[in-house]
C-alpha cells in the first residue's frame, strides 16, 4: 500500500511539473524577479501556495461546481487578458527604454509591495491556472479514488520545487544579464509572452 501511495504521489509530481514548466506569464515573471533578486522568497511563496490552494480545490471537487457557471471563467478571462496585456506593454517599454530595468538588484519596499501585488494578480487572474490546477489536476486526481489527495500532494510539491528552482536559480544568470542587451532580450521575451497570452485570454473570453 505504501509503494502504491508513493507511485501515486510520483504521478502527481510528474503531472504537476509537466503543466507548470511551460513558459507562461507566471514563469516569466518569477524568472525576471529572480534575476533582479527582487522579493524572490515572497514571489516563490505566493506562486507555490496559490497552486497548492487551487490544487486542493480541484481535488476537493470545486472544479466541477464552477463549470456550472461559465460566466466566471469568462469574466476572469477578460480581466486577466487586460492585465497581462498591460504588463506586456510595460515590458515592451523597458525594451525601448533599457535604463529603467538594468539593475540585477531589487529596489526597496515599494518595489517589494509592487512585486507581491503583481504576482497575486498574475496568478489569480490567469484562467490557465484554473484550467490546469482546478479542472485538469482535479479530474486526474479523482481517478485515484481514496489516494486522490496523495496525487494532489505530489502535484503541489512539484509546484514548490519548480518555482523555487526558477526563482532562486535565476541568480545564476545575473552575470550574463549584467549587460544591457541581455536585459532587453529578456524583457522582449516577457513582452511577447504577456501580449500573446493577454490577447488569447481576451479573445477567448
């Protein structure tokens, strides 16, 4: 029985990791914060804890209830699309004005508060997060029967490991991104990602 539970947890870990590794708005933001060493612990904590909460809701069966109210995801899609597009515009502006974002070190408390609020919005206003964690992982966990919470625990652990590696591991890129050109490339990729996801969410909604 213990071996079976471990296998279920490993399946949850692998499934969760496969869903969050893809480059998206949240990952791009965590990467940038990690490179700048700006509120990394808070950002990683918010992302991992939010995923754990959403996975728990999915395993608990909330996803099936939300499907009955399609207007909820539509509203989140519109709001999230506008938010991500706005953040993409700001990233594009940094490409055109590289002097605004070339320091690897973060700024003071104002920057930390801004990072936390941005991370919360980017996590909870992104319908893709709900689709992956609440609906998809929730439905996969339901197939595990009594071990569905073990599956969910494995998925939540995958989220924690990924965001910790992405946020704190990004410091290794600090020397590379000390050059203005490298920052402009990073911000350009962030801008393209945010604008594409924002347009997709808004049009889909």
